[in-house]
C-alpha cells in the first residue's frame, strides 16, 4: 500500500490510469487511512483550484483596445497619404527633368515644316526652362530640391517614430 | 455576434470588420488577465501586457492559419509576453529547479502559525497568487480555461509530461498544506 505515491494519486484524480491501476488505488484508499487522507486532501486542493474565480481588467478595457486599434488605422492612413504626397512631389521633379531633357533633344534636331510651329511656341518655354536650369540657377534649384527632400525625409522619419511610439503604448 | 465561433469572428475581422475584434477581446480578456495577474503578481502590469497581447494578436491575425485553436495561439502570445515582461523587469524566469525551491518556500511559509486561523479557500487563493510564473500559467490554463495538458504543452512549448509535472507539483503543494493544516486543527 505504501507504493501509492502522489504521482499515482494525481493520475487517479485526472482519470489517467488503466483499470488495474485504478482498482489498486481505489483499494488503497479504502483500506489505508494514510492514503485516504492524502487523497482527500488532494481532492480538496483540486476542488479549491476549480472554484477560484476569474478576475477582470478595468471596465473600459475593450473600449481602450479598440480605440488603440482605430487610432492605429488612422495613423496608417495618414502615413499612406504622406508617402503618396512625397512620391507625387518626387514624381513631379522627375517629370520636369525628363521634360527638359526631351526638349533639349527635340530642339537640337532639324526642325521640319510641320514641327516648326510647335517649336516656335515651345521655344519661349524652352528658353525659360533653359534659364532655370542654366549654369547660374542650377545650383540654387538643386539646393532647393535637396532641401525639400531633406525636410520630407525628416518628417517621414519623425512620423514613423511617432506612430511606432503610439503602437507600443 | 456573441454566438459566433472564434473562426467566424476571425474571418469577419480579416474581411475588414475591425469592430468584431471586440467580441474576441470580451471573450478572452478575463481569463487571460487572471493568468497574467498570477504570473506577473501585479494588476497594472497584467493589464498593460494584456492590451499589448490583443494588439499583437490583431496585427498578426493574417498569419493565423487556423491550424490550432485561436485560444491556444492567443495564450502563447500571452505567455510569451508575460515572460518578456518578467525578463525585461530583470526578474528571474524560473527554471525547473527554482520552481521547486519556490514551491518549498511557499509550503513552509503557509504552514507557519500566522496562517493557521485562515480559511482554506482564502489561503488557497493567496498561495495560487504566489505560485511561480510557469506553475501559475499551467494552473490557470488547466482550471480556468479548462485546457487539456496537450493544449497547454502547445502554449508553453514543453512536453506533456513536463506540463503534468508542473500541474502535479502545484496541486501537491496545496495538498500538503491542506493535509498538514487539518492535522494542526486536530491537535488544537
């Protein structure tokens, strides 16, 4: 009867024993006061653990989590718009440069009669752009563009840092 | 909506119905909070970690492939987040040996004369609240969430026999205390 250890009693309680083992434990409980006391104490521990009630977080917990999720969605959308505006700006710059290069290529070609009129109209615009990208202005224009890109980069970094902070709190 | 299964709710959230996620929160917040409170021994930390767990679950819902139950997947997030919180607070994460030491400490503490007059159920609650983190997690999942030892082993990423060892040790601790306290009462 002394070989009824705690492990066996636990398994008996959880219904993990085969029929022979079950019978052995049952007989031990019935015949030995010591085993009976141990088993009853174990059963009481099991019942007390079963009866412990769950606890709740603050009343508005669900609302708080949902607010955080909603806020996160708004921030994600704002980030999307911000990225789009940066990309649009860069797109415009690239488009301008491409336009200028194309103009230079077209104006270097021999004008035909059909394209003469278009060339005349665009010549003024071309001159203006040439001036803009001329030796004197190119440095200023480059600086302005770099400045815009730097500012955009800073805001993008700051925005991401801010939203990361929001997610973690 | 409250009668829907976890799978149906997750599918709805994945389709863009963010508000449906609140049903999952309501369904799991109390049990997960109880487990976290027992592991972290602190209401404030438990609530903070629980909030983080729900945000993580929402963010990673797209990676949930329905291969296991949502509860198993979610409790794994909860358990791992609690361990991270414990380690970030530079608290020692118990290993098998220190768990046993902690259990011995609890046993000798609650067998002391100071607790003789306390009601058993009050005392058990106190002891459960002081169990080492891993034992507290196993007891919570087994008794509160009524998870099987197989599901618990999936959450804790340990073997079924280890889960049983932890569960039996926790139960034996309480048994010892109940048994010895009854003997004390008989002597008195």
